[in-house]
């Protein structure tokens, strides 16, 4: 075992305790009040300069050692999901309908482990900033922190992120230079017609029929407008209308998740959604309101920092534990907003043959705690020589 990994592994049990405590008390986007307080208290006890309330419930913790002027940013996410946990354990979620189904509890614990080690050793020359971010699952936490002046108030020369990934080899690191994860745009379309008794549809303007037609029409965008060599997804994940079989409702609501990997494709897809919605509404005689969410961003890893981080991982864990061919995913990650403004990179650490994230049977592999923490420590030491 590498000497650094062996040294960091001495806090393995503590990291597991921190993760399990966070896991028992999951909090969803911008509700991470107890999680934030718990994390902040640990960081303060180790001597970090801690600022809370960045992006509502986010944290930035800073520690300086030596006379170096460089600064590195390390980011972990803290929020849980509105998912009911299916796995029985001593640390099962105690909050009905919520669980850490994406491993953000593990990400937070790994960064806490690195934080404790760095505070104890102070064997780096410069400043490390630990960014504990809220609301990644809603793709809004990074933007909220940036809007609160994160990058101006807490300067960083580069910022790095990491996420566990089921189906990839446990404990192995996966990097990719350039585009790696898709932009996501979350939109709502409300169709308003005219309600009526279910026995008299001729007296109505039916928003359910209009909505059903719109759902099908939207599916033609990827199949008939996007070039086969490009990637895009238009998912209608929610269709909300009516409460009774004998009542034609006044309105229907569609919630969309729109994903793309290139800006030109993204603009094409979004424009087609606008055009098709207008045309379908006119055809069915309904009015519509299109609510466009915050603009998405493709996660694009910077070449130099990607190779730098990968080499750090090779030095610590061996070349066989590092891949430069991380899968490109249509999933999204708001770390993308950080590296629009700062050099940096984002990697995966394999979670092994486990259920996929967002699944009620998902579990973070605690063996990755020491591995992930050692990566953060090594990255800090190499960047702040």
C-alpha cells in the first residue's frame, strides 16, 4: 500500500462515522442546514477558517500553510434525494422519503478526511479551500454559490471535483479531458384549456389530449432534428393533470429534463421545444406558459489540469488504477459552472458492481473513503508544493 494511502487510512473509521451520521439525516437541495452545521463544526475544530451560508447552505473552509501564494479548491456536494431507502443498515435514513442515493454523504466524508489530514500535517505550501456545495441534484447549488461571490471572495487558481460511479471498477479513477457530462435544462410547460364534465367533452378544451399530443411531438426532436452523431435527450418526466375520471381539468403540466453535450445542439433542441409547443397549443386550442429554468452547462474538463490530476492519481495508486477514458454521460453535474470560470477537472471513482445512483438500493462503498481522501491530499500537496 502506498505510504500516503496507508497514513490517510488511519482516519478510515472516523470517515465512516461521519458518512453514516450524514446518511442517517439526509437533507435535500438548500435544506442542508443540519448537514452544513455538522460539517462546519468539524472543520472549525481542526482550525479552518469557515464561512457558512454561501449559496444558502454552502460552506467554504480555508487553511493556509507556508508562504506559498497558490490556492487550490476541492469541492464536495452535500444534498440528498427525495428517494425512500430500501437497504436495511444501522445507519439507514431516518427521514421518510429522503436518502443519500447518490453518495454525496461519501463525497463529504472523503473531503472531511482529507481536511483533517491536511490540518494535522500542514505539509503543503499555499492555501487550500474546501467547497461543500448544496443543491447539486437540482443543478442550482454551484450557481447559487457563484452568485454569492464564491470565486471573488475565495480566489482559487484551480478547482477539482470527484463523484463515485457504480458499474466502474471499485477504487479506480476515471478521467477524461474535454466534454464529459451533458448540460441539463429543466423546463415546465403548462397548458390551459377549458374544464368540463367528462360526459360532455364537446364543452371542453381538453388540456390532457393536448398534453398527450405534445409529449409525443417532443419525442421527434431527437429522432428527426438532432444529427445521429450528436447527443441529446428530451424527457417528459412528469405529466400532471386532473384528479377524477369524470372531470376534464382546466390545465395540465409537463415537466421536462433536456440534456445535450454541445451548445449548438442544445440551442437547436430548446428552440424546437418552443416551436413545437406553440404549434401544438394552437392546434388544440389551448394556451400555454413555458417556464424555462436556469440555463444548463456542459461539463468540460480542462486538458492541463486533467492530466495533472491523473498523474497525481498514478503516482499514489499506480497506473493500473487510473483510466483516461472515463465514460461520457448524458447525466449532468453543476460542477460545470465552476470550471466555466476556473481551470479544473472532474473525475469518477469507481463504486463497483452496485445499483446505480438514484436507486433506492444504492449504497456508497466505504472502501472508497480512504482512497478518495488520499487523492484529495495528494492533489493538494502536488498543486501546493
